[in-house]
């Protein structure tokens, strides 16, 4: 009887620890989109800084 209880308890733990692959893939895709936006923003900021610096040097 105690072994039956242990088996039931183990099955509950294994069901809770399962990870859905679709959830992981969607999280990865969302993180990639966020990182891409950050990289674009950083690139725009860098190009803007260089442009402003160039304009200041030409004056």
C-alpha cells in the first residue's frame, strides 16, 4: 500500500516537471525578436552619434 502511494506521488511529480516544446520555442522566438529590436536600436544610436560627430567636425 505504501508503494502504491509512492507511485502515485511520483507520477504527479513527473507530470508537473514536463516541459512543452512549443512553449520553449515560442519563448526563444520572443527573445530573438526582443534582441533583434535592441540591436537595431543600438545600431541606430551608433550611426546617429557618428553622424552628429561628423557634422560637428565639418562646422
